[in-house]
């Protein structure tokens, strides 16, 4: 999820209009809504100082707004948080110790993600069972999605 979508998400979550948020950030009343629309549509991309102000306004970490950097643990965590917001991803434990990521099939926003994750689970189980080789598994992953995987997905 890109930064514009995150700004839109948090603004709506707090029940703010574009004009209200823009004015709160110090933009002139005449142009506040236009400026926020530009940031949300990514016609303009906010600089770090504005990202920090937005984060403070939304009471979130600046990392929650930025495009996640999956080369860091914090970036991976914020990617998972975005997936929670967007697709209903949940963190659970089955043994009381080890965290697991779950998408419920009954979640309407997560149904397509559930189907794609099931495809991955099936391939992973085939690898564990020895019915496919590591090379075949890697080939499947690196060529994902296949035509079968795309049925009904975004």
C-alpha cells in the first residue's frame, strides 16, 4: 500500500475530511482539500517533515505511513500491519508460544488472499512431503501467480 493510500486510510479512520486535515497541517483553507487530494492520489509525495507531522496528527509512527522497507524488521512489521488493515490478516498462536499469521476464509476482504495463501500452503506441503523438489518449488514461487492462482484474485 503506497503512502497516499495510507494517508487516506488514517484520515478516514479518524473521520477527517481532506479540508480539515489540510488546515490542521497548516495549508490555506482555500487549497487544503486540494493539497490533501494530491497527496492521497500521489500527484504529490510528502517530504519527511510532512510525513512526521501527518504521523503525529494521526498518532501513528511515520513508518506506518511510508512505503514499507522490507529490508528491516520494522518495515516487515508495518507491511504486516497494512495486510491486517487491508485483508484481515490476523496474528494468532496455536501452541501459546509461536506466533502464526492467519487469514480467515470468512473475511470478505481476505477471501482472495486466503485462496492465494492456500495455493502457497499446498505447494509448501508438497515440498515437505517430497512430491516436488526444492527447484520445482522455487520455480513455482518465482513464477507466481500462475493462471490457476489468478482465478478470482485481484
